[in-house]
C-alpha cells in the first residue's frame, strides 16, 4: 500500500537539500541522487550501519514540509536484526532500508556523514572536512564460471565498478596474492580499502578483507622535527585522534642541529644511512606506542603522512641531505609523494599502508612549513599574515591571498634553551613566566607544573617535588624582555653593572654582569652570554621577517602567528619587547600551537587538501636569506632590543620601554673614557 502523494517531498538536514521521489525510494538512494552526504560501506545491504538517519515527523516543519507520521516504510527485519546485534539509537533508522512513503524531513547525524567536520582542538572554530585518501567498500563478487572465464581480480574490479562506480582501479601483487583466499573465505563478498591518488584520478586497491570488515581503519600523522618526532593516530572513519605519542629524535646522537647532521653525513660514508635507520626505527616505535594506546591492531593502520624540514624529509626517504648543506640548497625531490610503507621500512603498520610526504617549499624551507601553511591558510587571508615557526631553523612565511613569500633563518638552538647557562627543556620545575619589578629589580616567576607565582604563599611547598631547575625557552624570552623593561639591560643588551650598588640581583662575573632570578638548590640566573645568545637568535629571526617584508614592499604586518610547540608558550608582548617579531597589535599576535603537526593531520584526513597544498607551494616565492645582501644589515640593526631603528609604535602603546643611555663598555666609566681620550 502506498501512502501520501505519488512523489513525496524529502528534505535532508543539515544540508537543506530537497527533492521529490517516487514512493518506495530508499532514503539512501534519494540521498545519493541529491548529493546528500550519507555514508555507506556495504552499498545498502543492511550490514554496515553507516547510513543511519533520524526522520522527523509531526508538525509543519520549519523547512516547509508537513512531515507525516508513517512517511517512511515500516521498521523491517534487517533493521531489527541490526538493532539486536549491535544496537541502534532510539529514533534512528537505516537509510538503506527505510523507504520514502510521504513528505518527510530526514536528519543525517554527524557520524553518518562521509565528509564529517572534524573540529580542531588547536584552533577555535576551525574544522577539517573528513575525506581521507583511503576508504572502504563492501562488494559482492561474481563467482567464477567455466563458460565465462575471468580472473578473480577482473571480477572484483567489475563488482567495484558496478556497485560503487569505481572505475580504472589498480591492484598490486600483494593484493593478488591474498585475493583468492579473501574471496573464498568471504563467500564471494569482500571489503576493499581503496586508496585514491592525490587528485582522485586512479584508485588503488590496498587491502581486501573477507566478508564485511567490521573494524575501522586508521592513519598516523607524523611531524619529524630535528629534536622530537611526534605522531597522532586518527580513526579515518570518524577523524578522531585516538592516540598521540612523541619521542626525542634519535638522530640527535649524530648531531644536535641540522647542520651538524649534514656534516655527519659528509664526514661518514654511512652517515646518512645511519640517520635514516634511526628515524625509521623511531617511527616504528611510535606506531607501536599509538597502536597500543589506542588498543588497535597495527594491521589497521593504512595511511601515514609525514612533515619535516628538508633535512629530516630527505633522511626519512633515505636521501643523503648533503646537498642541502650549502648553496644552491637543491632538493633531490620536494613534491608531495606517495610510497608504500614498506619502502620506508615501516613495519608497525599494515604492509599495504600508503605513505604521503607533504611537499617541501624549497631546499631550506621544508614540508613542515608547507604543513604550517596548510593549517593556517594564509593563502585565504585578506590581511597580511606573518607566520613564524620558531625552531633551531626558523621558517617564516609572509603574505595573503595575493602573494606568499617564504624563507628560513638560522636562529640556532638558543630559543630552545641550548647555549643558555640555566636553559633547560620545558619540563616541570622549569621557569616559564617571569616578571621583574622596574623599581626594586626583584624577580618573581612561575614554573611549569605549578600555577602559583614564586612570591605567592605555598609556592615552595607546591614546588617541593620538582624544585626550580632552570629556564625553559619561553622563560628565557620573558626573562630578557623583562630585564629590558626593568632597565636591567640596555638597548644593546648589556647588563647594567652599575646596578650592583642598588641590588644584589645584579652581580659581577669577571668583566660582565649577570642577573639572579632565583637562589635555591640551583642558582638560576641570566648571564651576559645568555643575553648575547638570545640576541643573535632573535636578530636572525627578525632579519628574516624584515627581508620578507622588504620583498613584499610593506612596513608592517596585520597579524603574526607563532607556530611550533615552543611558539605556543611565548608571550606575544614579550616577544615584541625582545624584538623577535616586527611590531604588531598585540591582540593580533597569536600562537598556532604545533601547526606543522596539524597540517600533517589535515593531509591525513582530507585527500583534497594534499592537492591544495601542492598547488599553493608552487606559488610561494622563496627568498634566500644566505645570499640576500640586506640580511646582514637587518641582522645588525636587530641586535638591539627591541631594535636599533624600528620604532615599534604599537608595542609602545602597551609597554614602557626605558630609553636611558646605553651602558658604558665594561672596564670604562668616566675614568676609562678620560684615559682613552688622553691616549688619543
Ligand atoms: Fe550499510 Fe545501510 S548502507 S547498512
């Protein structure tokens, strides 16, 4: 018996797509015809439950449809069987089973959408549309027939074409080797994982399971930094991150920073291979860890994406990075590339997993910078955005939707606490915040792991287990910026020795002076050499930014984004007082957290984004700091704190930077100057 009008009106929410369909049309079919995003792995056979929908009946709906009771066919035995076996939420129906019989509004819940919006925790209101490169398809394959000879693979492809409109698929030897067993074990029904090429041109069958594959498939996004390697495991069906893990990059034993690793490769015939082995081992360890954490089988990891600077990128791929050590910094290969996991010795994943490496921007601006660009999308911005990924080698991108420029700048490891007398990595007990009273020159601070300031009651008890052990990278930036604001150091970064008479916080160490932050089990101070190391690093960073601004023909930027794990903890105001970044309205300076890792995750969850970043990278203009004549001039001017000539008007509205005269050179003073004049 039919019910309602001959061609009832169906409205899908949240898309709002609507159309009229003959009575008896399955909801899944109607959704497909309208291009509504309703998932299905089993092709409407009532096995996968991906097609769940929520019909709404009753009153005149706001969508202009009188949704009628009984506008869907009755609950059927397939739905009942599914509900008994796996459970189905109250009010839900299977879209492939429920047929349209009257006007109706049908809601497609988020978990039933193929292109779900995955909310990014690291950036408010930003979402990643789920559209992974590897997807699952269930098919029923024709049995072999003496009278119509064809191979199992031919009939599998035929089924994928007929049932899913997947044409022109390819399969590799390993698939063929396992196909006979899978088809017969599954009684001629199999689930295929198909990996689509970067531009969705030609799909490749990468895995076949007998029958309907009940499980889910996973992908791992890697950010290979020179210091740490981080991995996030995501469910490719829901986009959720199910586990994360990180390790120190074991290549550190071959050299602390990038150049020392390139040198190691130059000096040792097996050097590059050793470093490749080390990083690949770390990748396998991390895959093992995230699989254990997420309680999943490593066989279910079918995708990996990788980002890293050019040296890390080459070493991952087993390419000697020696050419990246000097001009013209030629990459062996820098485009986005796809490999078998086994080609990179990745053993803790499905042997048929596919690996995607994001493109490098240039020989000195890597896939990590491309990933930051993908995460931050400056190419969609009207405003001019400056993105700074602070690390041992800062990668800088400047521009907007009309033009993007990129460079890298050799900041060295000072920002990460290396070369700093009391520097340490960010860990409980490390100072991360500091304030200095401009009048008394007294310091108070906060350490990681404790919310109290050092002058709050209870601070000592709260930090008894960790102690106060050193200064983290963000802490050293604040310390030196605060020293400048309190006039403990002058514009040239010289610790004012004459303060010795007023405060015992400033004390002499040979010919220079230091500032004492904390006296305890460990003496925590900032020495003149520490200030110098930070000045060199920040001057290199600023000079890189300035070079890009020159190239762009602008004198100020609208926004600054600090990327990198370290960038997440930097106080924007202090970064400007120090002169790390150009002047900007402080509210427009934000931290993007680990944007490179986010970019790797975006590329993992959305195949179209791979094409997008590959295209954008070709449009980014590369600026070479090493050969730019103005870099040195900018560098020298940027040694001053905040800067020799840049006026920083927007910063000066919120911070009072002392303009007292620079300190006299050490060992001089009035007498010293007189002596010099006498000699002259
Ligand atoms: Fe698989 Fe409906 S499409 S259960």
